[in-house]
C-alpha cells in the first residue's frame, strides 16, 4: 500500500470487518477497484472518496491522512494539529495510567526504556 488514503481505506475496511467485495458493493465499484485503491494503483474519484468516507465512517481529512485540530481544555487555550494516528497512540497510553504517568513525568527516559525492552 503506497498511498496514505490506500492505507486508510484498508485499515478502516478491516476494522469494520468488511471484505473488499462487500465494500465494493456498498460504493458501487468492482472488488478489483477497491484493491487498486488500497494498493495506491488508482485514486478514487471525488464521488467515490465521498462514498468511501461515508461507508468507512471517516471524514475526508481522515481518509487522506490530513491532520486534525486539537483544542486544549487547559488554562491557556491553543489550537494545534496532530495526526489522527498520533492521537490514537496518545489515547492508548492514557488508558495505561501508570505508563502514561511515567511518560508524562519523564517522556525521554520512558521512551528510551520502552525502546530498549523492544529490542
């Protein structure tokens, strides 16, 4: 899968438990066309991008890998952009409260420890 949208299509389709054929039927194209979209060999038309986004429960920005805006709920409001995948990673870390606390307090050291353990 060479294109960002191809990867997103594949990941979203798999997470919904859809086959290429099932997705193809939902958006009115052939199974081969979905395969081409996922591999990056073909780019969907605008109409098919819209259909894909609807069927895969994604925004167009998510489908093409654009960053999403994050607004702080802290004392000083700010707006920044973060990739959706990065936000998913952060949320997974937050779910592991003790690990998240270590990352929050000493991110560099904690990442180094994780990296060493993974080798």
